[in-house]
C-alpha cells in the first residue's frame, strides 16, 4: 500500500515538474558583457534646453556612437588638458554611454538612452576638438570592465581644481580634475589613472 | 635761446604724460586675438551650408560676419577684450552671435567664448507651419569647468560657506547663501 502511495506521489511530482517546472523558474538574466555585446552603432540623446539638467526635452537626436563620445569628451574634460587625462576620460565617457545605451529610459513621452546634460554626460553636437577626438580614437578598441567583462558605467565627477583629489582614489568615481593632476604632475599613463580611481577593473582589448 | 616759460611748459607736459602712463596702462583691459569656429547644423544632424553668422562685440557693434561652408563651418579671427569675469581662469573674451539660415528661425547665441581655437556649435530650429517661429536664444559654449571656477571665485570673494554634503552624492558640496563666520 505504502509502495503504491509512493509511486503515485512520484508520478505527480514528475508530472508537475514536466508541466510547470520551466514556467515557475525565474528566467535567467543574461548580463551584458564585452564578449556578448557589440558597441551600439548609434545612441539616442534627449536634447534638453540650454543643456540644463532640469530643462524640457526639445527633441531626441540619434547620433553615431563614436561621434557622441567625441562630442561629450570636449565638454566633460578640458581639451587643453594632458593627453593621458583625455584618454582616461575617453574610456570613462564611452563605458558610461555604452551601459546606458543598454538601459534606455522613457520620460515625458520620449524614449532615450542619455540626455545632453550632466544628468548623464554633457553633449553638444559638433563640439569635438582635435585633441579630444584623438583621445577617443586612440582608445576606441579598449574597454575597462570587471574581470567578467560586464559592461558597467564608469562614473566620474569634477573634483577640486589643481588638486590630487585624494578622496576619489579607489572610490570608483574618477575625479576629472584629479585625472589632469595625476597626468600632468605625476606623469601617469591613462591606464594607471583609471586603476587609481576604479578599483578592481582592468583594460580589455575588443 | 628758449624762454623760461617755454621750458617750464615743456617740462610740465613731459612730467604729466609720464605720470599718467601707469594709470593709463592699468585701465587697459588685455586684448585677445583668437579664432572661433562656428559649426551650424539642424536638429537632424544636417550641416547647414550658407548660414550667415554675425558677431556682435561687447560694445554692441558688428565686428565680423560671414557664411558657413558646405561643412556648416565658418571660421573667423576676432580681437576682443578679456572678459573680467573669467580673468583668473583663462584669457578669454565673450561675444554675441546671431545666425540666419534659409528655412530656419534666427538664433541668438549669447556668451560665445573667444580663446585660441574655440568652437561654437549652433543647432538651428526649423521654421514650422502653424508655430510662432520667433528668434531662438541659446547660451554660448562656455566650459563646465570654467563656470565652476567662476562660481568658486565669486563665492570665495563674498566669503560664502559651503553647504553640508548630501548623502548619496559624491564630490564637491555646493556653496550656501551664508557668509562664513
């Protein structure tokens, strides 16, 4: 008798698993890595009036991804800064944008990846300079990620002018003024500057 | 032989000129010679050929005007006086630009920065049927870091105190309206 009950229980367990097992399991969320995700060809930029973070969205501009990075770097880093600081900035700007192109938002009836203000990164179409365009091109084949290659934003803030910005070291926030300080004063390379601010990440060629 | 009156007159004149020179030099604002590249486009990223750019100096006169090329670019050399608001930051002047283009509303760009190799992008708004189609105003391409340093300078001069940091933010705290004790 107990054998029959066990058999029936086993039958129902197997049947339940076969019919409902897959659907009750939460779908595995595949993470976006540099190994399974290509650069976007374009990025959607919400244009806010006067580059003001609180300004109304006037339109959404679809811009080539590399062009977007060039037209951000000139506004986020000062074009006359040390080339190593600009290269560090170019990688941060690109990783930040890449992440957000994979996580679009909807607001005020618009769908976009980033806006043109410091809500994300300051963007002005056609503002790229020779020096900043060069830094973007020099680092275009490089990504800066954790060991598993996950595409994550490299965050940054202004920091204190003409200062080492010690409080940013190892914080996973790069100081823009700090990058210039370490490049100019300590003659550090862009890879060392990135390692200084972003703990645990490293460069990958793509 | 010179008369004593003539000698005294010349001596006084020479003395007056030399004594006035330092004050004259102090009142002279430094001049900046630089080129500015205007890059004119539409919201759909088309570069606008044949747009006319007028440059208005800080005394209100038209100091230059020209047309953009097929790349939407007009490059001009300007001689401007240093903008004292940015004198501790960089040698930079500021001008106003007005841009006209066929099929677009006029655009006035205030505070266009002038320093060696400065760039001023201008995105024009198309004329649309049924809309008001008035001139559009925009701000020049002043760099965020220059703005931040200008704010620091005037806040320091006024003796303002910083606001306490807000949790969840990282970086510099904003200035407060309170004077430091």
